[in-house]
C-alpha cells in the first residue's frame, strides 16, 4: 500500500475512534444551518437555506481543515515524527498523508452537513451538481489543509496554533460570500469578499446549481491549491528534528 | 580490537556501522566531536550522561540529522549519499515512547510493516508480536498497555522488517526493574539472531551487564571504547574507598594509587584490594589520619566513567526533551 495511504488511514482510524473530534467540527455548521439558514429574516430570497448551504459547506471544510492542521505538530511533540522520518518511504509522504486525511475528514463532515441541509428543506442537487460540488470541496479542502498545516509548522506549537486558529476562522468566514450575495454587501466588504478563497468555493457551488460549469472558480482554487501545497512541502522540509 | 566471543554466538566482525570523524555542531556548541566507531554484529552501548551527544549521534546515524562534517556508513551505505538505503537497513526506536493508543497492538505493528514495505505484512506482524511476547494481547488497544509493554511494542515495530542494524535510544528509561530486564533479554535474543544493536543509555550498570562493547562519551567526545571488562580492569583490579577524619596529604603504598575524593571519602585503585587494605589503614594512621570505615569492591563502569571524565556535575543547559519520559510531560 502506498505510504501516503498508510499514514492517512492511521489518522482516519484515530479520528473515528476519538469520537469527539469527529463531532466537534460539525456542531457549529449544523447550528448555523438551523439558526441562520432557517431562522434569519432575509429579504433577497425566499429560499435562504438553498443560498446559504454552499457557504455552510465551505465553513465545514474550513473548520475541519483548521482542526486538522495541528496533527503534524502533535506527531512531532509526541515523538511519532522521528520514528516516521527514520522509515524508508519518501518523507513528504508524511505531509501528504496529513493533507489527504484532513481533506477526507472535511469531505465526510461536509457530506453529513449536506444531508442535514437536504433534510431541512434545501433543494436536492442533481448527480452532476453533486459531483461538481464534491470536486470543488476536494480541491478546496486540499488547499485549506495544506495552508493550515503550513501555518502549524511555522508556529511549531500546539497552543499557538489553536490561538491563531480561533483568530482567523471567523473573519475568514464573514468576509466571504457565504452569508449574502455580492450585490447585497456593503461597499467596503464586496472587494474583500472577491479576494477571499472561501468565496471561490462557495460561488463555484452556487454557479453549479444554475447549470453552468464554474471554470474561473475551479481554476483559481486549483492554482492556489498547487501553490500552497508547494509552500507546505517547503515548510515541511525545514521542520526541526 | 578485543571482543567477547562465545562459542554459540560468534560475533561477526564485518562492520555494520563505521563512522568517519562524525561531527555535529549547533552554532558554537559542538554536540558530537569527530567520532570514529566501528560496530559489528554485537550489542554496542554508547554510554554517557544526559546531554553528552548520544542522541545526536543516533540521529545522525539514522539519517534524521545531517552531520556538520564527517560521515558514516551503515551496512556499507553512506548516511548522506544513500540515506534511503540506510533507512531500509535499519530500525530506530527513539527515546520517547510513541505508540498510537487508539490503535491495537497489532495495528500499530502492521502499520510499520506496511511502511517498511515488507511483502507479507500480516505474517511478519504476528511473528514480531510473538517474539516480543505480545501476541496474546495484540488485539487490545495500546491504551491499556504498561510502559514496558509499549516499549516492547515499539521493538516489535522495529523488528517487523528484519533490520540489519537496530538503533535504540535509551530503551529502558522510565521503566521498572523487571521491565528493564525483560527489554535487555529481548535485545540479547536479537543479537543472537544476527542483528547489530546500537544502544544508548546513561545506566552504566545496564551497559556493563548487557553490552558486548561500550563507548564512553562525554561532551561529544569518545573517551574510551572496549568491552566492559577490559575498561574496568584498565583502571584497576580493585577499588578501595576509605572514609576518614583528618587532612589527607597522600600516602605511599606499593600497588595502590590514590584516585580522587568522593565527598568525604578517599578512593584508591589497588592491584590486590584485600591485602592492600591493612597497608592503607596503617599508612593513613601513620600520617595521623583517623580511619572511620573502609571497603573494597570491584570497579564498575561508573568508576571507569568517573576516572575518564572526572567527577563533574552536569552543567549543560537543561534539555526538556531529555526529561520528558521521566516527568511524563510532553512538549
């Protein structure tokens, strides 16, 4: 079996058996779906839950990625990292195993949230739309996991990472197009939202539902994904033993 | 090169580890200074106090750290140029006990079998678990394993691909007496199977009892390499310690050398301790010194160490990672 998959499976099993880690990243998006998606008095659309679901999916992926960013640092602190480094497989497989497992965790949690959204009355996605949505979530997840892992490597400390984590997650979400369309935003927010990578994923999923292929969004996400993964490899090679 | 050779387990003299002026500098600090070692199929102990460069040496030999200068070969492969081949030939068990507590014993070992790329991972996993006496409890989560069992599980992980060289960094730190004995017995079995075992420890008594040869390292420099017996007999046959009242200015007894003060005691090296004892007592009394107590004992590796490096307190900066196992603190 490919070493990346071996590393990935190890973390997946640990995550499932951990239970709380599995639940905790999903509570907030689920609460948002109910309390914002269903309860907020919105005027620009009658089906706000349809509108907000892509935003909540992006939020789920963000939350999963940030939660997973510290995995590599924990391995280093607990002594696993040195053991893995002395093994024959290429060392980058440790990093890619982490990015893959964080992405998969995000996909699994997004699936639960998506089913939850459908149960709450969101319009069902066609198979093509589903496929497109998952593709976007995968690229987006790989981008965010690599970014979170890179930040964690640079901070090199679990507490510091948790602090930065708490600091960036909310602003990142609110400066995206998750909650409202660009034309409803205040003038100062709209340009920021256009630059926020969260918006690319959210807009992409929304465009899919209009029956159009969101080429720009997917292209932007893919380029960012490759670039940030390159950055993660660069940071990883400098991890102190 | 003097080595212990038993009839039933011959030491293979073909070198598994050869180092050439292996050196590691951290800024101005020289952690490992021009080490030259040759290790064959034996249990080779690198002994020295905390912060003496043992772990740094192991990290270089296992390709985790690049040497500042010099190099080494493991099974003929250069650690810098051919690091992947080196990693395929070795196993490394670091000082920190790191087993996945949410995985079972079998899953922990199986993962390493797959990462080493062994052809029949499931069978090799069972084999390794049996060798380390963990087979009966292989399907329990390692959360319930004791410290000794966790260390044995790490040995099983290391054995699963049949390495030529096994690196163990402080394998018995933090374990109770029985668990330590068991670990060493397993290590001896591995040597008999043809594995070279490179082990670091700061427990001199363990190195004395179980290692075929030891290198004594202090502040990055190798002070001596030999069998424990040769090292001990090199300082003297016997050691006499005398506790006195009065001022000691030296005595002259044939076959007896004054070594050093140890707190209020005088330490002498003697060729024949038992017969030297009354002579030392008389000489001290003649010098006007009152003898409170005397004893003769065989030298230990501790004595060798003190002889080689002097009775100095560890003044190196406190290194938290060295103490993680002891205090149970992480990070």
